[in-house]
C-alpha cells in the first residue's frame, strides 16, 4: 500500500505546483511606426488585442502572432504604398515592435522585421 501512496502524493504535489502558476493577460499594441500611419493601422487590425501567458513566457505566445501578418501581405504592401514608402530594389524591410503591457504596467517589447517585395507589373 505504501508503494502506491507515496508516488500518488508526489504526483499530486507536482500537479498542484504546475496548476498554481499565474497566467497574466498582456495587452498588445504596435510600436515604432508613428511615421507610417496607414501601415500601423493595417498591422493593428490583425494584431490580437491581448494574449494570455505566464510571466516571462509571453514571447512564446507572441512569436506565432507575427505569422498572421504573412497572411495579409498584399494589404500590408498596399498600406506601405499609401504611406509613400520608397521600395529600394523593389523591396522594403519593415521594422516595428509588438508591445506587451502586463497588469502591473510593465512593458515588454518584441522586435519584428518583415521583408516586403513589389512585384513587377
């Protein structure tokens, strides 16, 4: 009987430890594009308003979000053109930040770089 009880108690303690981890809600926004208002508005449209993650683990939740922008590449290129961005050699490297604000008003910024190319028409 002791052989069963000790592992069961140990398993319960481990499970309780992981179940008691605190999850924070991080509000997300786009930063670093104040000179490109149309592009900022376009990216903000597809950025989720918030993400839930453990403290220090928000990067794991934000990294896949940047892939959403790949699905809307044509619209983002149109917004870059609306902002009169100069495409050098038919390409433009868009650099911006995803800003995560936690409930305690601590800010974490994630740098994002996306390369966009103009098609020859």
